[in-house]
C-alpha cells in the first residue's frame, strides 16, 4: 500500500487546471497562497492525486475556511439549480457551437440568464482553451469567470443528444450528455462541478440517463445520484490525464467576434439600440 502511494504520478499545473476546470493562473494563486496542496520540484509545482481528491472533498463538505463566507454554498441542493424546465431531453444541435447556443437559449428563455451573447461567447472561449468533454460521453460546460450582473440566478441546464456530438473528448468519442453551469458565484463552482462529476462517474448511470424517456425520470436520477455524492457515498471521479483543445479555428473566430460584439454593446449601448430599431422599422415605399 505504501509503495503504491509513493509511486503515484504527479500532476503538472496544466493538468490540474484542466481537472479542476480552472485557468492555470487561478490554480497558481491557490497553491502559492497555501490553499491548494502541492510541492515544488525543480521550481515547478507538482500535485498528488490523493491530496487533490481530499482537498476537493473538503470543499464539498465546506471544511475549507476560504469558502466559509458562502452561505449554504457547499450544501446547495441540486434541485434548486435544476428545475424541470432546465432539462432538454432531445437536443436539436449537431455541432459544438449550436449545442452551447441551445443550452444557453433554454436558460435565457426562463429568465435565468440575462446576457446570452456574452455568456455564449464566454463558454465558447473556455472551450477553445480545453474541451470540458470527459471520457464516457459527458461534458460540463461553463465560463472561466462568473459575472453576477449577467446571470439572473444560478442554474444547471442538462441537454441530451441521441446521436452524440463530437466535442473534443479525450477518448475521441461523441458526447451525449451536456451540463451547462451558470453558477453566478466563483465559490459555488468547484463543489457543484465535483458533485456532478461524482454523480456521473458510473457508466451505468450515464447509460440510464441516455435511455430513459421522461424529463421527470432524468431529473429524479440526477437528484438521487447527487444526494449520494453529497453524502460521501460515491468514490471520487477519475482524473483524465489529457486536456487538449479540439474545437476548430472557425469556432474560435466566432467566439472572438461574439465577445467583441458584446463588449461594444456594453461600452456604448445607445448606438446599438438605435441600429436595432432602424433595422426593425418598416421600409417606406418609394
């Protein structure tokens, strides 16, 4: 047992950032401030899987003091984030970008998302860094930064694709289940993501979610598995060692254009409104 622990492979900063779904700068700040367990080898940070898994568990139960000021954040029930309307049993989308737009559209239609163009662009921007698709046909989509002013209330949108979409998973297989996280607060991110990852680590659970027909059954199964994850009855999710961006250049360019457009509207919203009104106005007959 001791020998196995000693031979445990160490993770690089980049690999850990991909696992935690955080950018490398954030991970570096956490480890530099002593909030994340790591060791320096030849002036490079390295991380043990077991120590990271234990750290994540501490976030799930709210034992880390750095998360103590978030009211009920560590124990936030999934049912509060996942109402019936948040489940899309059959996605129409066939491409990565259209998947993101359809999921975000559901949140926007229900009033949970205030700024859809910004959100879609920010999610796409995150995906171009490294795909959030995991082995086994599941993806956990989210933005790098949380903006309270652009999200009305925290939400998780679940979308299911019968045929599957090539989304850049490490195993090269299609992704069938998509979870879009709009958590509004940075400190809700890791616990909710960790709970979902645990709830969906079992291939039998994924198979059931792909096969059952009603949204009620999908929601009930997710809530059941999440309750087990919160109670510590599920083992930690396996760590994938590959985090490679596989979305094409065209998608990156569209993401950049979306972000630029959203920023222009924020900087000078009046001209944008005038242009929209002019475009909508009926043309006068000559």
